[in-house]
């Protein structure tokens, strides 16, 4: 009888362990899901790429249920695909909670970072607006005096 009880409890413990391991394997952590499904567009650090940055400050106007619906159904006329066929509802909710939490390192965006990201297509010394203005004044047609004959008038009518 004791052996049967031990075997029964051992089977129960084993079943619970297998069930929890299967559930954990079925639902990946949100950071892993983000890296797999979202990072290619929104950036691995959530600072944006071809998709917008997914930081709590940027998502203030989007409520969490609307964010979950966007992840599940995608957005029409954008590059945001639907993930309802790839992620479960629990995984989508975990992903929403993940993007609404602040990142471990707050991004810094000061004058130095702005200057480093600036692209100048025309260097300022090579384009001078004052020289262009001087040229435009020289090439502007002069006004004719009223006493000068018009060259485009018909000679038979005058």
C-alpha cells in the first residue's frame, strides 16, 4: 500500500512537472518573442527602425487593449502584420506588458546625438543665398518705358 501511494504521488509530481514544462516551452518569454517577431522593424532596443519606437512615452495615447488588438490583427495600410496566428492571446498580453515597461537603460538624445545623426546633403559654404540673389537681380528684365514702341504690336492696326 505504501509503495502504491509513493508511486501514485511520484506520478502526480511527474505529471505536474511535465505540464508546467510544456506550458513554459509553449509560451516563450516576452523578450524572446519581441526579438523574434518585433525587433526587425521596431529595433532590438525598442528605439525604432522601419517601425516606430515602442517606449512607454511613445505609447501614452494607445491603450493596452488597443495595443493587443494591433499586435493580433495588424494595421491596415501599414507594414504592421497580424500575429494572432503566430502568438497566443497570453503571449500577446505579455508582449503588450513588455513594451509598456520602461527599458533598462533610458535612451539619451541630446545635442551631441542629434549632431551625430545629422546628414548634410549640401555643405553650407558651397551654397550661398546672397550670390544667388545678386545673380537674380542682374538677370531680371528691365521695365520698358511707356514712350517706347511695343515690338509685339501689329503694325497695320496702329
